[in-house]
């Protein structure tokens, strides 16, 4: 019961962990290069969500020291760090997409199975040729 | 699904399950989100909140952290996104022109986006120059600017937007963030004796910060548009 209460109190962090694992699952299991990039982005977003969440404070105000904004303020440092992180994530994504375009123009496909045919995939192709379908 | 892929999936699931345990355990050890004793509110942050507005020179503490306390970090960030464009443009130059076609949009969408363009640009400028008082700043405004350019090139086709400036001028625009940041770093060195230092005189400091934000915003927007052009294959250099 106690651990359930703790988990409920930390639900924001647990959502970030879940998103991270979902992103990692897409990244690892998907054979499509664009889907891999999407998975990577989901992972990055989960980390950003986690870091921003650490900076929030109950009943807090945005860190703007102007009239009408009273403390406690949310921590400004995680926001600044995540801004840096987002810029890096955008850079990675765009570079990855351009590289995928290059792969597409070179190999005619963005499916890993078709770019690097495995032994079994070749076997599949053979069985396809004789009319088999084991998928 | 063939056997090999199924094995790979089972292995991936086992790996992620093994990863999930420590992650969840570690996350539960942290102070609950929103509590005042979280590590993110102690030490250096407490100092930023207490004296950041005064010594950082911006009422928006995030801007103060970005442009003042962690200016070197932000300089690196500007260089990263500029380098990403350089690399993307270099790779895109080697991609052959295949399978790219303009997708016609409905006249309504076309008209609305043309009409909205100036307002989006004005909003981007507002976000950039008010970055030290209100939520926003160079990067945020730059992203709005870049989004406007991308939106316009989706509707009008990328060629007219990319053709607004020559390739050489685009390159200079994209380097704006890096160049302005480097210039302010040197100006800070001359005025205060510290690299990236901002002068204590309020008007001078504020105008220097706005110039910095404008540089980051224009550079960021142009780089984002450039990344889009690189992916859509309009601009090769």
C-alpha cells in the first residue's frame, strides 16, 4: 500500500519512464529508419519531460521576477538545460532525416531488412519465388 | 513474422524490462515532483532565484541563465545547430532528385497561410525582443520564425521562399547567431574583463541582450528553414 502511494505521488516521473521505454522499444525493434528516428525523438522527449518536471514546485510561479509574480518560483535551471537539449535533438533529427534520404537514394529503401538482407530474408525471397509465404 | 525477428523482439523486450526495473526504482527514490526539497531547487538554483534577476540582468530567470550564467553553454548550442545545418546541407547535396513533387493545397489553406504569414512574423519578433521579461527569447522566437518559413514553403513551394535571398546571403543569415554571440563575447571581454560578461549599466546591458536574442532568433529561424530546404532538396549549399 505504501509503495502504491509513493508510485502515485511520482506518477509524473513514471510517465516519463514509460515514454522512455516506449521510445526505446520503437528504436530497437523497428526496421524502418524513419520509425527509428521517431522512436529516438520519443525517448528524447521523455527525458526533457523528466528534467522539466524536476524543476516544478507545488503552487509555484514561472521564474519571472516581475510584479504580480510571487515566489516560490519554478527552478529556471532545468528549463535552460532542456532548451539546450531540444536544440541538440532538432539537430540530430534533421541530420538523421537527410542521411535517410541519402540511404534511400543509394539503396532504394529505408527498411533495414531490404538494405542489409539477412540470410533468412534471402530464404524468404526464395520461398516467395516458389509461392510460399511464411510471414 | 519470421523466427529471427521474433527472437529479436523477445530479446529487446527482455532488455527493456531489465532497464525498466532500475529506472522505476531510481525515480521512486527522488523527492516527489513539486516538493520544495527537490535537488533542482537547492544549491545553485536557489542562488539564481534569489539574486538572478539582479545579477543576470533579466527578469525572466531562464533568459538570465541562458545568456549570462550559462552563456558559454548557449554559445555551444548555437554552434551545434549551425553545424547541423552545414552537415545536412553537405549530405543533401549528394542526394539525387527523385520522387519529390509538390503537393497542391486547397485555395482556402493557401489564402489563410499567406494572410497569417505577417502576423506570425510579428509574433516571432515580439517573442524575441521580450525574451528578458516574458516567457520566450531568441530560440523560441527563432522557432516561430522558422515555422513560418516552413509553412510558407509548404504552401507556395520551397523555391520562392528559398529564393528570397541568394544562397550566400542565406548562409550569412544562418551564421548570425554564432557571429553575434561571438561578437558579444568579445565586447563583454572589452567592457567587463570577462568573456561573455554583460556590462552592469542597465540600458547597455538590456540592449546587448536584445541584440543577442535577435541574433539567436534570426540565425535559429534561418537554420530551421535551411534544414527544411536541405531535406526537401531545394537548396544545395
